[in-house]
């Protein structure tokens, strides 16, 4: 009964996260700051929001006591998350929000393969079918953009590789969360990613100091909604739910983002093929979440040497 309750909490966290992350691309489109600066401030402000709770729960001491293996997993997650944001945010300047968001969430096949063969967590056959259906929707959208122009295709490629980085982020998080509490884990990963993004912004020559009240407000909303209620809820669920389930659930983001873009952003009208591809994503998502998840033992975390 207790285990069932934990799984139910994990699915509630996933549902909350799917709705929350759908707002990310809208807020980013509203911002006038440089892409790397947006991501850096987003994660830095998220850390600032998490810090009081971290101090109250003695999370800083937990971070200091990370074993070597845990620290390496956190570093891997942080680097992957930074690369994910860099590639995806830049892609938004070259292609539609709906297209970019769908391609950047095209990582479930990669995640399921690594999970099955390297982490030894069995992936149900019906889940594989669902992942293939969802990924076919991604392929439909990518093909529809191919004839639009080189700039759009370049944006699609950036978003796709950003999705691979997201897959690495979820896989390393799945292993790390077996021994690390969610807030110390999230704070460490977001903090490292923020530093890397500020460095990238500096190298790119971006303006690092942002004083506009409007921009700061957008950064705060980005930190609260798609990061704390989005990414952190996914990280919470990773302890109880396999990485391929979380990875596939992220495919719910394109549907929400496309609807929000249509309602809130001028000129962001998805074409017929994008609607068809989005429909396939929704069907695949249902198959994986409703039919393809069978509880399995979490990956074994070997003691540090």
C-alpha cells in the first residue's frame, strides 16, 4: 500500500511537471535577453529559491558528504542540463516553438535503450511501441520543416541534440536519485549548470548584468514554474519511476507549449503536419504511461571506492 502511494505521488509530480514545463518556451520568447543569459539566470534564481529549504533541512551538509560516485553523477547531470538549455534555447530563434519543443523532447528511444542494456532496467515491449509511435510524431514534424529552409533545419538539429543531452540528464538523475535527496541533488545540478551557462554567456559576449524589472520578473517566473514545478518534480519522480517513463512524459510538453504558443504568441500557428505529429506524440505518451509501465527495481548504486 505504501509503495502504491509513493508511485501515485510520483505520477502526480509527473503531471504537475508536464503542465509546468509547457510554459518555458513562452516565457523565453517573451524575454529580450540573450539565450545563455536567460538559462543562467533561470537556474541561479531557482537555486536561490531552494536555498532556504536546503539550509532548513541541513541539505548543505548532505552535499558536502557526497561520495565520489554521487559527485560524478551530479557533475554529469549538471553538464548535460547546461548543454540541453544552450542548444534548445538557441534553436528557438530558428524554428517554431512547437517544432523546437517536440524535437528537444525526442530522447525517449535513447533513454530506453541505455536504461535497458546498461542500467539493466527492463523496458516493456508495449512501452517500446509507445516510444516508437511518439518518436514517429517527431519525425513527421522534422520532415515537415525540411522544405522550409536551412535556418529552420539548423534550429531543428540544435533542438534534437539538446534532447539527447536531456536524455543523459534523466539517466544520470535516475541513478543519482537512489541515494541523493531531491533538493540537494537539484540544487547541486542547477547550480553547476548555472555557472556553466554564465561562462558560456561571457564567452559569447552576452550582456551578463540584467537590471530590467521586466526581464528579472520573467527569469523569476521561469525559475518557479517550469524549473521548480517542472524539472524538480521530474527529479522527484525519478527515484520511483524509471527514466524512460520520465523521458517519455516530457513529450507532453509540446502539446501544451503548442497550444500556449497559439494563444499567446503572434504568428505561432502550427501547420497540419505539426498537428499530425503532435497527435502521434500524444498517442505514444498514453501507451507508455498508461500501458507500458511495470514497476521494476531501481538501478543498483554501487558503493563508492
